[in-house]
C-alpha cells in the first residue's frame, strides 16, 4: 500500500532517512543505514498476560477456547511464576500461575480475581525505550530490564500512569 504525503511530511521523512509503515494500528519506523535517527517505538503486541489460579485447569480451557495447543510452559523463579504460552496469529497468550501464596500473581488474583494481568509490547531496544517512557512521565516498576519468560528482557510500566493497564516492554535476548 502506498500513501501520499504532503510536502512537509516528505521533508520530515527525508530528514529521518527511513520509511514509515502503517500496520495493525501501530506506526513503525524502520531504520535506514544511518541509525542515529532511529525512533524507539513499541513494535507490536507481543503477548497478553492472563493471571490464573491453576495452569492445570486453565491450559485445557484455553486450548479449547483458542483451538491451539499450549506450545510451551516455563518457570520464572525470580518472579515466582509458572507460565504457559499459546500462539494466536502473531500474538501470544501467556497464562501466569503463582508459585508462591505471596507472589505477585497470587496477590493480583486475591485482589482482582483471575483475568487480564498485562499487555506486553515488543521493542527492539528495551533500554532506550525505558529511557523514553521515563522521560515521557511513565513510572517504570524496575530501573533495569529483568529476565522474563520466553527468552525476553522485560520492564513493567505502572498501571497508574497508563490508565489502569499494566504494560510490559519486552525485547528478545540476543
């Protein structure tokens, strides 16, 4: 699909030396050879996190609901959580079960019940994106990226600065 841009937009894009792509409601800036002007953006919804009391009970329900098998389970000891992953199109669904009665997921379920816990966005440079979000006034829940599930570096943004939604930034580990 080709978009026609006005003269001001064309000049701006020439300064950026890149291509703007509109896809699934997100605007991506694709780096050119000169990456000094790279804009850090959330690239796509990477996964949706759902808090559950029991993976043993939830996995069969979600396999039936989504019509696809769970492709991976994993423990993240540092977060006291067990995870199960499903792929639906380009997006993943992550079920989260607490490994401890005082873990973050157990506390979430105690307060709010099972259900939507967070939305995760893929980023290409998590540190740069964290700095940008912090400068934009968002409250980060961790100062440095942490190791998360599914071979990712992660950082969470406090829901009080995102309209009540816990947002996760995640970057594939290299």
